[in-house]
C-alpha cells in the first residue's frame, strides 16, 4: 500500500464520524509524513463546514504560520469550488481525493458543477496539483451507502 492509500484510509475513517455525509479530510506534511490536522463534514453546525474546511480550520488553530507548499490535503471526495478556493487561499499545493464530483452527481448527490481542476485553472497565481481516484471504489461505496440510507429516511 502506498502512502496516498494509507492517508486515504485515514480520511475514510474520519468520514465515519458522519456516515450520512462521509466527507473526511486530513492535511499531511509532505516532508515528514506527519498528519497535522483532521476534519469531517460538520455542515449540521454550519453549511460551510465541509470536511476540507474543518481540516483547514484545525490546521490554522494549531499552526497558524505554516507554509502550505509542503502540505497535502487528502479527502474522500473531490473538493467543491468553495473548498478548493479555501485550499488555494491556504497555500496547500497538493490535493488527493477519492470520489469525483462527477461520480457524486451520478449517485444523486447535489453538487456545484465546477470541478476542482477548473477552480485551479482559473486561479493562475496559485499552484495546486490534483490527484483523483485514490481508493475510489472504497470512497464511492461510502457515498452510495449514505445516499441510499438518506433516501430511505425520507
């Protein structure tokens, strides 16, 4: 198992905190491999508290002056435009995700139809590399199960 997979497994574990909205995220120092912050969807508290935002908030609370160039954010799903914008503003230069926005849409998840790549492309003064599809089937299963469970509860 490579490092990306082990960190994504941790993001999946974090997503279990909110099984109906399994968006888990963590931020890792690329050099040391140390996990610096973790988060999960807390939109029941505030609609903007997505997993990535929670992890970023935890990071700046614990290390307010950290250089984002050495950071990697792992997340169970491709960042929405709000989250990708926050990632850029934080200076994080690499994002690794499991499920894509397109896959979420096909499953019935409501998503803003702007991919993370486009947010980056349209933000020319920032640098950020995106890698998708890490443990994609495992992440897809989380979201498929959650949407099925939510549709039964209606």
